[in-house]
């Protein structure tokens, strides 16, 4: 029974927020089959992918994570770094009031892939999505 304890401890840490976002509530956002726990602190957002997907590339995941971060924060995402499991976004929040609180209710979006590879807002190339809540 003892060897199972370390394994359980490792599994419990699989969807833990990063140090900068620890202790913040997460908003669960589903975008085109990818499920993220999004946390916002100041001008940074973290999107932790919590579902399993077979060999996802970061390009489509990055676009979905950016969309999820924008929906929770209400800000424009100007940069996304990370990998397929954890993305960190820089936010541009011009008109956000000082007492702002992130959206905390889970949201799901049905998304259609738009056949283009450029996103001039972020200066990166990836797929664009057109999403509607459901």
C-alpha cells in the first residue's frame, strides 16, 4: 500500500496551478475539444489543459488557450508561451476596472476552424477559430 502513496501524490499534482497562480480559483473552459483551467493574475493568464488528447501540436492548442484566456479575462492576449499542457498568456487590459474579477462559471464553446494560418494580433502563425458558446 505504501508505494501507491507517491504515485497518488504525483497524479494529484497534474492539474495544479503554477507558483504565480497558486491559490487562485480556476475557470473551466472548453474550446473545440480542449478543456482548460484558466487562472488570471494581473496582466498574466495561465491555461492548464486538463483533458487527454492524442499527440496535440502546440499551434492549435495555443490558439485555443489564447481564446480561453481572453474569454475569462476579458482582455486581449498579446503573447502565448508554453507547451501543449500549460500555456502562459500576456494580457493587454486597457479598460479593465481595478476591482475586476475573472469569470468563474464553466463555459463551453463550439468552434469552427477558419482556414488561415496567420494571427496578426499576436505576430504568430496558427489556426484561427470562430467560436460560439453552447
